[in-house]
C-alpha cells in the first residue's frame, strides 16, 4: 500500500529560493496556513506566489509577503489586505492581477497539460494591453498562457493515505485546480483515513495528483472564526 | 433607513422567481434580507456556493462558509458547493440570470467602471469583470452621487472600464433607470425627490416615460 504521509519538514524540503508556489484558499477556507508557516520557517526567498488573494493582513500568505520573501504575486484581488496593497504600491513586490475565473482557468489549463486558453473577458479594457489577440469565430479574443507551479500547497478536510481528498464547503475553491497544476503537490489535511475508507464517488481530488500528505495535529487560531467578519 | 438600505430594498424587487443571481460587494450584499419569501432565488457566490442564504447569525458561524467578501453566511436547502473553475463556468457559461454590482461610474450606454482608479485605488479585478460581461442582466446599485456630490451616471466613463455596454438597469436612492438603445430612461422615482433634482445630479440626459412615472 502506498502511504504518502510525511512530516511537514520533509514534505516542503524541495522548496528553494526562486521557487514558484501556488496556494489554495479563498479567504480563510481552504488556505494551508500550516504549510505556509513551514515555508516561512524554511527561510526561502525570491518566491513567486500564486493565490486568489493574499489572505488578510498578518495572516497566511500575507505573512510570507510581509516578511519580504516574495518577488512576485499572481492574484485576483487584494481588497481585504491594505498591508500587501501598500507593499505593492511601494513597488517592493510585482503584482499581476487576473479576473478571478480566468486565474482559475489558467491554472486548470496548466494542470490539464494545455498551453493556454482563449477568452473575451477583458477585451475592450486595459487588460487587453500587451496581450496576444486572435480572432475566433469572428470575435477578438486574448490568449492567456497556462499557469503551473513548482509546488502546489493545498488544504483538505479529509485525506486517505494515498491522497484521495475531500474538501469541505467553500474551502474547495482553488484547491481542486491547483492540485493538478504543479510538479509537486503537498496537501495538509484535518483528518486522515485508511485507504478504502473514502467512498470513491465522494472523492473531490484523486490521490494520483498528490505527492505528500501532512496531517494537522491541531488547527491554529488562523483557521478559526475571524471576528471582524461576524455580523 | 439608510440610503444603502433603500437602494437594496428597491433592488430586491427586480429579482424574478426561480432566477440564479450573484451579488457584488457593498450594497448588493444587503439585498438578501429584502427578498420576497414567496420567491425561490438561487444566490451564487464566486467562492463556490450555489444556494447561499442570509448573513450568518452571531454565534452560528461556520469557518468554512463565507461569501466572496469574507462574511459568514448560511446556506439554503438544496445548496451545492463547487470549486472556482466550475463556479466561473456558471458565470461565463451564461447561467447567471441576474447580477448586482456597485460602481464608481456608469455611462448612459451601460459602460461600467468599478475596479480601478489609476494611482489611487487598485485592489485587483476579482470576479466582477466576468460577472459584468457575462450575466444575462446586470443591475448597478449605487448612491446617485459620490461623497463630493458629483454624479456617477455620466455621458461616458472617465475611469478604465470593467466592461463596456453591460449595464441594463441602474438603481439609486433617487430612481430606477433602464439603459436602452435609445438612452437612459427613468422608470421609477423615489417619493423623497423630484425630477428636477435627479436631472441636476445626473450628467447624462434622462428620458422620461411617455406614460405614468412610477413611485417607490
């Protein structure tokens, strides 16, 4: 039986200066906070980071950026993170913005072994600048190259030892696509079960895409309820 | 009732039974509490919820259930969850019947600017561009003027566009405006204002209805 469980330290040891990393999560749900803390402790720098947003100030991906470890961020929206917007405005980090679903689709294409996608989203806006435009079915569309990473870091609710994954509620978000789009895929999981225990029809990401599983022995405060979003 | 609540309450009346809708940040997030309980409305949230409910009551929060603005939410019976790829397939693939977005500027031809003020405000694009471009019907919910009292409904937008010719209807605290081939049509007026006040606070020319001007 294949058992992909590993320690956090061993799972992330191939990450080095200059690596391109993608992170699941949309806000708190699905963000691999423990893996991010491990990367901070590893001390690597000059990272290119890919994530829907940069979490909120002082949390998750924001901590890596605030620590000056990242040269470039590829993302969709930073509206809830004034600190990273400040770092971007001071030009201490290069930021590339994409429409959220186009970011997801670029990652999907990368995971599907495609070279890119064609889209009319953003045609006629400043997004068209510097993009290669082709006419498809009589309509101008832009080419968006596919996106892959050296390592994808994702969060699951349940994993079996082979890496079959189940996500919970709105925590699925970018995790599912990112699990397919990196040379090495590391998942942190809240629960670990034996192979054969998951209903195969309920698996969201097949274990064939996963390289390392890190079992979370506890969830840090960052995974909990954020007071400022309580009504 | 605040201006934003007035706008949200009027906006809720535009929603048809059985429709799939998406709500942007700001005023649109106030709309669910004004939904007609006799209607079935499927609220889609970009982060992968199809069948979102109301804002979550204090103390009942689920750490894995937020809307796209980070607020804790509830879900309705029949909800399903999906990943970001599928969530945007719903949007770009044309399954979104109606969307509500905020705006910095809207033009009389339906151009929308709501994501960037170059040099001042550029938090990113988010899901708004795809929603604006692909929803079957887009309603902009805005206060009629900005904080300095300047009109937001213009002849043409001065800011970079989110999408061109995408807005169907504009709802402000003063009125409901439909954007048609013929121009900007006032459909309904608030009982708190009059036509002269609306004309003075709107840069674009307004076309009045030939029949009765409804009041809300």
